[in-house]
C-alpha cells in the first residue's frame, strides 16, 4: 500500500507508523489521518504484529489539525467531515498503541498522542491544547482525555490559557509514561513496544480493554467488566501455558489462543 503522508514499516513484531509532513509540522489533514488510521488498522489485523508505534520527527509529533485546511470551513463541513470519525477509528484498535513523541504535540497532535495507550516522550516534547489562540476549543477528545489524565486544574490552564507542558511536567502530571533523551526516545519506545509484542496477546488485548473500561463505567460496572474478562482468559490455551510454565520454571510460549 502506497502512502503520501506517512511512512510505514515493521520492526520485528512492531508496526511503526511515522507521520511524514515535516514541512507542515505534521499537521493532521484528511489525507494524513486517513492513511494513519488505515495503516494502524491493518497492523491491528496482521497476525505477526503485536504492538503499534506512532511517531513523528524530532521537531514535531504533530502540531494539530491543519489550520490552513480548516480556516474557511463552515459548521456543516466540520459536522459532516471525517476528522472525528477517523480519530474514533483508533479506538477500535485491539493491540497496544504507543506514541513516541518528540517536539510539538499540540491540539489534535496532543489529542492523537492521548488516543494512544502509552506515551514515550523525548526531553524536547511539548504538549499543549492551543486551540483557544485560534478561537476554538479542542474537538477530538482534548478536554476529556486531558482532564482525566492530568486533572481539572492543569487541564483548565491548558485549554483556557494555552499552557504547554514540558516532557518533565507531562510525566509529573501523569500524561505520559516516560521521558527519554532526544537521541534515544524512538529506540526506547520501540523497545517498549517490542516487549509488549512478546507478551501473551490475549491477556494484553483484554487488559487494554479492561483499563479502557475505567474511562467509561462506574466502579462497580468496571469491576464487573474486569471480572468477566478475567474469567474469559481461563478459556485460553495461553492461561494454561502461562501458569504451567511458571510451575515448570520455564519461559511460556504464547499461542494467542
Ligand atoms: N496547521 C497547518 N500548518 C501548520 C500547523 C498547523 N496546525 N502548525 C505548523 N504549521 C506550518 C506553518 O504554517 C509553517 O508553514 P509555512 O509557513 O512554512 O508554509 C510550518 O508548519 C512551520 O511552522 P512555523 O514556521 O510556525 O514553525 P515554528 O517553529 O515557528 O512554530 C509551532 C512551531 C508548532 C509552535 C507553530 O507552528 C504553531 O503554533 N502551530 C499551530 C499549533 C496549533 O494551534 N495547533 C492547534 C490546531 S487546531 C475537529 C476536532 C479537532 C480538531 C479539528 C477538528 N473536529 C471535531 C472536526 C483539532 C484542531 C486543532 O488541532
């Protein structure tokens, strides 16, 4: 499959998608988003792939939706456009998705990173929701995912007053998983993704589903959902293999069944 605005490759069991509009700071236009979602979903369907990594370049993960493409849009065009549906496409992904962020992750770029399951950031990463500076608010999950991640106080400052977070602040406030040097962030994210790709696939998949339930459900509903997913794993060969391997003091061999 040929793409214009992204680069796609596999590294072992990791599917790597690189946003590739460097001259526009990887601004998310319809083509890029469409290609991104298509590539991620096809990695999700590929048997040999266990985890997916999304990255940008050293200057920008993504500086948001493409303002130039959006500036003259009417409300009807925004309402009927595919931006949010494409974004929502990422929610269908069953395998773990990691964002490796260097430079700017602003607006839709920050929302894209937050749509991933984990974020590895370079020291130079900057996270922000600057929409207020162009007369709008976040529209792809920024006010919701950010508030759940960093809490109301910091989210209010970011959304209402364009406060940006350094990588260190983002780590402190719980937005990201780790901060790595600018030279090593991609390698580190790849190592994390490779580690995930070697784990029991069904347990990883249901673990992701269970954690995501915590966003949607009350505590008792979430606990109920978790329990059902937990029981379900006892129907898998991997549960038998994992526990037997522990008893035998050997490394488990996962089948994903
Ligand atoms: N869109 C289009 N082009 C962009 C861009 C963007 N978001 N960000 C940067 N660029 C372009 C610049 O225009 C410039 O292009 P040329 O002038 O060279 O042609 C090139 O990238 C380099 O940028 P700068 O010259 O500005 O570089 P600097 O290092 O000086 O500054 C910067 C980098 C990232 C701080 C700055 O470019 C900047 O502030 N960019 C805009 C950041 C921003 O405001 N982001 C939020 C966008 S709004 C929706 C839901 C959600 C959304 C949309 C729809 N629906 C529900 C339908 C999301 C909205 C957003 O994300």
